[in-house]
């Protein structure tokens, strides 16, 4: 009951108060228990207004940032979505409530395994997780109506652009290793229109079309 109270307070004070209004997104945040996606020692901080470390130099993103990115995809429930950077699995769990199919790529095998187990434990059956280079996307299940990149790059990886449907949206933070601008990129033919949303600070996107390891 305490976690439910904290979760509702998170929705009201961190999401609604910052003008997030999509009822389906807000309901997904009420439904998914964020505390189950953070290390046990940090569960008392699960609903705080900020990111938390999950090991392997990775974090679970600030709830508001996850909600902002997810809301910008404008999901209606019938979509196929690609997530780059599974991390704890929390964002994939949120997406599972909003899209028909979710495919998530994680480069750290241990995180991919843990996220898969947690998603299965919650009975979430429409998310598939694989280990690999997220900058290459997941071609086997392309194209995607939406792509969400939970790590920062300097440019949009070309394979991700290629795997986006006509009219689809791609959310990605672009900038330096320290600070970025979150962009919403929408495809129209071979033209990709970029709309800035907010400044942010994500871990680097490691891979062939991202930052080198280390």
C-alpha cells in the first residue's frame, strides 16, 4: 500500500504537474510497479524524481523523462515499437501497456536477462528482449511505428531511421556525453524532421553508430 501511495504521488507531482496529459500513459505509470525494477537496496527511493543506478554504469531514467518520451510517440495500442537500451526493463514494461508489440535491445547481457525475468514475473508477454548493438536496431522485426532510444548519441543511427515506418516517430537524446537535447524525429519519405523537446542527460549509446566502449 505504501508503494501504491508513492506511485500515485509520483504520477500527480512529477507527471501531471509537468503538463503530461495522455490518460493512457498516466494509467500505465500507475499500473507498473517501478520499485520492482530497481535494486532492492534502492527500492525506498524508487518513486523519487530522478534516475537511479542499476549497475554496469547504467541507470533507470527519471520517471518524467520516461513519460515524456513515451507520450511523444503518440501510441494508440496497435503499434510495433523498438526500444534501444532495455536497462532495468521498466520502460519496456510501460510501453507494453501502450503498444501491441515491444522489441527491446540491450548490450549488457546481465541486464537483458534480469529485465526479461522481471517482465515475465509480472506476466508481461508482449515484450521481447535481445542482447546486441542497439545502434543497429532489430531488423528482423522492422519496420517500427515508434523507436525509443534510452541512451545518448551524437547523430541518429542510420539503421534506426531505415527501420522507422512512414510517419513514425523516433525519440533520441543527441549531444555530448554530458548533456543532450531530446529530439522527436518523424519520418516523411526519406526526410526526417527533428523537433527538440528538452535538455537531458543520458548514458552514452555504445555501438557501431554510437560512442565507442569506454
